[in-house]
C-alpha cells in the first residue's frame, strides 16, 4: 500500500498485529441485553416507528445545488411529513423523528409541530455528514451544535442520536456520552436493545439497533444519475416489514422501523404503512413508543 502523507508505510490488514485489530473490534461493542422481561403495561412486544427527516440535506451534504434534487427533499417537508403526522394522529401513535440541524433551520415550524403533537425529535447530524470522514474535533462540534439547534427550535433537549447514514465513527460514542445522551440508534449488533460497551467497559447507554432490512430506503431509493435504480413495490415491502414484526412479536421483542418522509410520504407507500400499523394494532398487547421512551424503560426495567 502507498505511504501516507507522513511518509510512513501503510500496513495491509493482514499485516496488523493482534493488538491493533483487537483494539479496532473492541472499541464499540454490544454488552448486556437490555430487553425487559415484559414491556410497559405488560405488553408482549414493542413497536418503535422512526422517520429520518433528511429533506434537503441529502443533496446539500454532497455540496450539490441541483434544484431538481433539492425538490425531492422539499416534497418531504411540504407533503410527506404532514401526511405522516396525520396518519400517526389517526392511529394515536407517537414516533421519533431524527432531524439534521440544517433541515431543522430550513423547516423550524415542522419540528415544532412534531414536538407539539407528542413526538420525539432526535439528533441526526448537522447536514447529514459522514461521521467517519470527519476529524474528531469537527464531529464533536457538529454533534453538539446540532443538539443546541434542535433544542432552540423545539424547546426540548434531544436525549438520543441516530448518526446520518448510520455512519458511526470510533469517536461517536464518546461524544454522545459526553453529551449525556441516553441512547443511540445507529448500530446493528442485536434485534433487541442492549448496552453499548466502549473499550470493553459498560457505558450505561442504550442501543436501539437498526437494520437495513427494516429501512424503507433500500427498497424505495432511486438515483437518476446511477445505473442502479432499485424499486420494490409497496406490497412486497409490506410483506417484509409485516414478517419482521410478526417474528418480533413471537419473541416478545422490539420492532424498530426506519423510514424517510421523502420515500414513505408518497401515497402508495403511506397506504402501505397504514396497513402495516393496522396489522400490528390487530395484535393484543403491543406497546407503541418513541425511541426515548423505549430507552428509558429499558434502563429502568432490564433484567
């Protein structure tokens, strides 16, 4: 491998000493399960719906200025979020919205409406940046400023984070701990909540794990400049999400779903979500909660 800018030869991974690869692996790991014996109110399963309100930041983070691409993000704010809020209100369900600070500043009234209706607003970066590409000092500054912006706009200090694109750097956890956040929702080491370890030590911080299987973007995203244009019909996505919920219900577990207003906010896809919620509500003893509520309950009731 070519030398880096310091002139130091770069080792290939197969040349690493055990100490190096163990240090990388053990930096952030899954600790004890935080799955409670039963969910709030004696519920058998927990459902945590979330929406990543990326909006215009999906374009801005690449330094792009195309009005066409920006309009897709504008659709999310103009049409998608209002539709989603109406659906949640009709079903009497509270959800979590993860919002980049720049998006919150572009659409402050949207964030206020989300909080006023009882939903949660969580940290989702500054401009949907990739944490793993940032110098540690910049990542820290952006994450802290993002929390300040969300608190200023909504009047509520965020207690949790979902890193943009689930891009979790080796420094992300220590920054979140410094901020006093109670949970993260960006990692994938389990189906159910667990405590995060840092360098082998318990942190007291809850991980509410995500998974690409339970994310609308992998099924609905479309980039006109790419040769790959994945598209899955809502009926097939409904089948996948419904099966994931059914298995979580059998396991007395957590069903956490990640969605995006510029994808799921469209008519046919919102109809799919409506049907999915109806299916889940058709099961007895299901607790629908925000991520903050789930994390706090797990901290207080884990076995």
